[in-house]
């Protein structure tokens, strides 16, 4: 299959790579990490000003409607530059609202295109796999829904305009938008340094997205997985670039490290893992865009397993080949390792992903 991007999405990738390459410098990342800010607000505005956020949003919100493939393109570049912005959570939530929400809910995404708001997504619960039915409940109370339960680690929850999450109703699983001001949040440290929180819901009012028949919830799960592995793909690709350049220029015993056979074999393994993950990312996003939910489930499950297994091992290899400098905080590789570990954690680990594939087959 040919996953070559069309002209529009190629332009999107080039614009994102150019903007992020210019703005996300090592010095700027270090300054942001020292600032204590939840994310780089100036970079967020730059992404909006360049039309990158709006490109992935529906037309009702003033976007270009580039859909899951466009979202994967942008998130892969976010990962490749470890850009400290809430693009993953915001765009994943927006994709679900665009696919399942009402016209009013889609139109309410317009401020996101302008960089004026952010969104958070909380698909998982403590002790439960990403695909498991939620323990959080939603009950009808007059003309509104009221939610009770708990959600696991949720990046950028406290500062979001809305949080998108799943809850069990008397007729099935639904997806709801809730106001963070109504939710109890407990800060949770994560390896990326971004703000995250565990959520507790006690009588929280929620706005239903789509029907409470499990369709939107399944769409949320697929969108979360697609966004996660797209970011991981960018992280691993850039880690491979850094490592390739290092072993090419670093000399030992009067020879470049790349001339040693053991090093060559290891860097080849990293390349194979990165390419395998890329295939799953593009195939999954392509199938999502065409409405092939069953095919997308299988491809995304393979991508999630690749990220949590071969992909994470590949990042360890990149650090190993760098030696001591790989863990030096003045060298950029440590950020890619931290992002990879974080996303593997969000995916639930190797055993959970194998269980998912087993259930599908």
C-alpha cells in the first residue's frame, strides 16, 4: 500500500516542520522548563496563527477538515520536536467532537483554531485498560447528565476549557464534555514535565457527545491511540536522527562508532522499529479517515504494541549508543526518551496491547 501524503497534507507537514524547527530550539525548551508554565503559550499561538491547529478541525469551526491523517501529520511533527504544547489532547478531543458531536459542539471548537483554548481527554481509569468499559457512571437528571467516578492521568486537565471523557449510562457507554472547574484534580507528576492530574467526579454535570451507545467511546479510544502512536513515531524518528549523527561523528579507537559492526546492527534495529511504527501510524490514520473502523482497530493495535515494545526498546538503544551523554540534561536526547516512556505508559504496556490484539483476532 502507498501511504504517500497528498499535496495538501505534504504542505501541512512542511509548514509544521519549518515552524517548529525555527521556534522549538534547545534554548527555548530549557527556558520553558525553568518557567514552570503549563505549556509554551507563544508557540501555541504561533501554531494557531499559521493555521496548523485549524487545519485539523471541521469546517464548522473554521477549519480545513484534514481529518485523522492531517492530525497524524501534525502530531508526528510535535513529537519530533518535543514541542511543549497541548496539541495531542486538544486535537484528539476535537477529532471526536468533529466525528460524533452536534453542529453546535463542532462550532464551539472555533476558539481552538485561534489558539484561545485547549482541550483535555481522559479515556482511562485507575486499574483499567484503555479499552475496558468505564466504571465512571452518568445518570440523567432532568435535561442534563450527572457524572460520578474517577479518571487516571490526564495531561493538561486543569487548564483546559473542557475535558472529554467516557462514562457508563443505563443504555451503554457515552462520551461527555465536562468543565474542569467542576472536577476535583490531583496533580500527578509525569516524565515529560507537563502538568497532569488524576480526576475525581462527584455529581459533575456533563454534555453528551453523540449517542450513549458506545460508538463515540470507540471513536475516542481509536483517536487516542492514533494520536499517541503518531507522537511516538515522531519522537523515535528524531531520536534515530540524533543517534545516527552521533555514531557517525563520535570516534573511539581512531574509528567512528558507526564503523563497528555491533553499533551498525543496533542502529539498524532502531531503524526497523521506526519504519514499522510509521507503517502502522499511516495505515491506521488512513483507515480512520475512510471510515474503516475495523481495519483501523487492527492497525492501531499493532502500532500501539510496536510503540510499547520495539519502539521503547529502540529508545533505550539510542541512549545506550550515546553512552553517558545520552542521560545528560544538557543534551536533547533525554527529552525524547522521557516522551517515549510517557506515551508507552499511557498506552498501557506490552501485555495490555497483546491482549487487545488477541481479542481482535
